[in-house]
C-alpha cells in the first residue's frame, strides 16, 4: 500500500461513516430498517417529482399534463428503490503530483469516499484520468471492490511531466443516470467547465472536490526565472524580483470562485481544499454542505 | 604600446569563453521552476514571453568571462615599453643560404619572409647585419625591400668565408635571425643571444659537394704529381655523380662515383705537371637527375703557380758547392739563370759581399775571414720558429768567435757567437758560419738546415709539400634544422624598458571576484528559502 493510503486510518473511516449515516438519517426514509434509504430518483415505480426534459431521456417518461401546464417538456422521476452506482474520477495528471501533499490528499479523499459509498451499499467504480484514461476499476460492491480500489490508487502515481487533464475522456466509461464524483485541481485553462456540465446533464448527481496546493500560485527565485508548465511544457520568463505571487493567488482564487459558480449553476456539489488540510476535515465539510446525497 | 611577454596564454580564451557561455546557457532564463498552471502568471507584471529577453546579456556570464579574461591577461605578463627598441636582423648568408629551392634561391625566400614579418614593425628602427661577417650592416626600412635585396645580394656575391658568429652579449635591443638553420651550433648561439624571432627558409636537404682537391709530388718520382679528389654526399639518399679532372682547361680524367648518404669518396690520380698548371675538379650530376641545389661547391680550382708548386730562386756570387748541391736537390726550387732578363725570383741566395737592397727575401752567406772551430752545442733562439725542430750536433760549426755586426735577431747562437740571424730589410737571413767546413756539410742535418732556411724565406713548404684547396663539408650541408627562438626570455633591454601592467589588471580582477562572492552569498541565502519542489517558499 502506498504512503498516502497507509495514513488512511480505518478508525477514522468508520467514525466518518457513522457521521454520514447520522447525517443522511434525517432525510425522509421510505422504508424503515437499519440501512437508511436515501431519497433520489432512479429506477422505480413510485413517483418522485418532475424535471425538465433533457436529450437522452426516455420519451415514455414525459408527463404530458405537466408539460402542458408548464409549457416545457417535463419528465416524471421515480424513487430509486435500489442502491446507486458511483463513478469516482480522480485526476492523475502531472500537476497533481507536483507539490508535496496534493496527490496524497486526493488519493485519501478518493479512498475515503469509496469507503463511505460502499459502506452505504453503493456500487463504486474509480477512473484515473489525465489526457486519457490511465486506469479503471469497474463498478463493484463490498470489501473486495474496496480492496481493488485501494490497490489501484496505490499503484499508479501521477507522471512527473507531460500529459494533461481532460475529464471528457471518462465519458465513454460512464453510465447515464449514475452518480459522479470528480477529484482534481481543475488547473486547466478552461477549468473543465464544459465537461462538468456534461457530467451533470447525464448523471443523477455530480460532486466535485478541488484539491490545491499553496505552491500552485507561488514561486520563489533570484533574478530571472523560467516557469515551465509541468503538463504542457510551455514556458514563461519572469523577473522574480518584480513578479507578484499575490496577484497569481488572486487569479487562482477568482478561478476557484468561477468554478464554484459554474458548479452551483449545474447543481454540482463543489468543495475546494488545500493540501495542508486533513482528508477527514475536507470530506466532512463537503458532506455537510446543504443538498448532499450519497445514496 | 602594451605587449604580452607570454601571449600564448591568451589561447586559453578560445575554449574558456565558449565553455563559460555553455555553462551559463540557462542563466539567461534564470532558475527553471515547474508550476502546475502557467496561465496563473501569464500577463502579470514582471513576466515575459519565452525568449523575449534573449537580447539581455547575462550579467553573471559577462562578469565571469571578464574575470577569466583578466586572469589570463595577468599570466600573459602585459608590459608597456617606454621606448621602441632597435630591431637588429642578423642575416645568415652562409653557403647553404645560396641553395636553390624549387621556386627561388633560399636567401630570396628568407628576404620575402623577413619583409612580411617586418610589416608589423613599421616605425621601428631596423638594422640588417651580417651573421657571418661581423661589423657589416645596413639600416633597413621595412618598405625598402629592393635596397635590402641588393645589399644581401652583394654579400652573397662576395666569396664565401666561414666566419665566427657575433660575439655575445649583443647590443641592447630586439634581435631577429634570418637563417636556414643548416649551420652547426647555431641553436646555442640563438639561445645565448636572446634571439626573439627566427625566420627560417629552405626545404631541400640533398646536396653533394667536392670537398678537397690536393696535389703533391710523387715520393718516388718527383717529376710526377699525385692528385687527390674527394667528394661528399651530404644528402639523405645515395647518389651517383661524375667527377671530372681538368688540367689546363682540358679534360684529363673522369670517374663515376656512387656516394652513400653522409659519406665521402676519394679518387687518386698520378700525372706529370708543370709549375704553371691549373687543376680543376668538377662534380657533375647525371642528365636525368634534379639540378644540384648548391652549384658553388661543385667545383674546385687549384693554380700551381700561385700555390708554390715551383719556387723560382736565384743563387748569386760564388757560393760553396755544398749550397749548390743542396739547392739543386730540392725539386720544388727552380734555379733561375743569373743572366739579366730572367724571371723575378721569390728568393735570392747571395754569396757576394756586396750590399744588397733587393725586395725579395735574401739569404746572405757570410764567409768568416779567420774561422775558428766552435765547441759546444748550437742553441736555437725563440724566434727560430719551425727551425727549432732541427737538432744540430755539437762541434760542427766553424766561425768567427764573438758577436758579429748588429744582427736584427739572432736565431741560432753558440755561446756568444751568432751563427744565423734574421734580417728585416731586406727580409731574409744571414748565415755567419763556414760553409766549407766538412764536418758540417757532411752531416745529414746540413741539407735540412739549408732547406729549412729557404722554406722560411719563401714561406712555402719545399719538402713533401701538399697543395690543397678544400670546401668545408659542414658549410656544404644545407639540411635545415628547426631553430627555437627565445621568446619566453626577455632580453635585458626589454626588462629594463618594460613597465609591468599586471598591477592595473589585478584591481578589476579582485573587484570582480568580490562582486561574485557577494552575489553568491545572496544566492545561497535565497536558495535556503526554497523547498524541494522548487517553487514553494
């Protein structure tokens, strides 16, 4: 097991799982039992609500009366009476491995999230992507699936240079109506906005956790320096005496804000953290935000 | 004008400067820092597009190159001469410099090279001097090549004579040497004289020469002469040459000689010669062979009349018979008739008592009036020269006891009696002993004594004399030997006139070093704040 996963404490995971159970226990339960039944749309027979029609929806689900009332195509959603399928898309690009702690936190978050989802009786798949799909673990349930996910996370470190971050390469491996969780630094020029919107449109629920490092917006050098983008290889000459790390940090903050706004617009759960934070703290903060569902 | 005493050190700049430039190839871009997202810095104040600052020189590289250049300039020993020295060009016009090279004569090549080198000496006083004849020299203008060529040509046109090299130490100033390096021992002189530049010419190495033509009377038959001819091959390959002997301009005999490299071959020939004969030996190359590079040493000429092969002498007065017998027994003497109109003798033997004012050497025989036998041994005096080698027996002289006349210089005495004295005017000898005394004239030393006196008077060896004309084989050697100038050792004049400039260079070098150490300290302080990933403070 790799170093980041070695620090993943089983006791912490179980404690977090109990918190998650209590957290989601307050939601309406349709069926009594020891395992909470989360309210979400899916395959079922009991009506849940309406939503706007999106390309790809089954035409037989269109509620024509509701469509006539709202003058927009509306489809009926039914309560999902089975457990959900989750795809965890973990950014495996070079930028995730550049700074100390960034990749570790991302791996810990992915492993902990997989633990929670499997604990809540979901099927979980994990996809490591960069500018291509580097590795994939298909949907699975139970301890065996979790062990496979841990093995996958520990065996493939991000490359030291080159590659890129293209979330779209995961789309062919995703199933419509499933749940998606994206863990990345989202440090690409377009910010993955388009791919996130696409995921939100085809998925039942989409979560995004941004992992950053302090060094992402800070450089220290004497005299002239050449900044090299670790993924694209592009370079830029700077005069370290006059360049401002503060302006770079402000630029990064504005991009984080734009990403948060974009996720909110598409009803994507979004959190941003830095590598100095503990994975449990990050995951709790993300789960306790309003509107989160894990099943 | 500043000069460098060891300019070769500057050659180190050739690899050093590109090496520094290569080592700093990334310095113009500064430290390379990997970042996760370059777009966060693009367009910010203090950033530039890649390559936008290539024109800005790297100050660190410039400083280090200057520092290295200053250090190399220091070790090159820069000096400033307060006045320009006189340049003395020693021109070697030995026999080998007259060798014919494929294009032109060796000395002409040397002149061309000399004036090409003198183009750097415009404005400096230049004097051209002969290496072989001390004291001969002309002032030389670096642009007057024609005048210099004429002067050198006049030196070369005079008969070759091997002289001593100029005495050391040379006069203060700068000294060059123009030579082919073929002369032996020249490198030692170049080193000792502090020659700062050697201009060498010549590539040909093969030369053959006649080194000796000699003649002597036959030991058994004095009417014949034994002739010896010697030829030497001073090249590096075996050659075949023909040697021709001419007597009185007529070809008399020739030989085909195969001469190994570095060896000499001799040929002997016996013939009858007259006293006026002219002997000439020639060394001839085959028709298909390349021309000899040095024709001057392929011919030897021997005039017997000028060399004392036959010495005319006259005997005046009534001389003792013993004198006539001795004179007649010397083949080299030609006894002239006492009649008027005969040829001028080279010496006279006079037995008359008359005063004589002849200009030719005179041997005057004085018959003592009352001769007395002199006991004891005769003693040669210091002025006797070669005659002292003759040991005379005791009690064979008879003469007048006591000093006789005012002799100029007594050379043979017995007690206080002078037996032979040398005269200054007319030059010659006076013999004061009795030439009729039989114990003397019957002694085998007597003819030797008389012959020795005649030889001393005429200055020509008469008994078994060998006449010879020679070429020194060392002078005929034309193989160039590389000469090394003493550029690293400044002459005393240069030392006295040079102002050392090193002090002016050490100050900026120290300043650059301190500057470098200051920046290194700042750089180390900055590096101490860096984390492993290179971009995190």
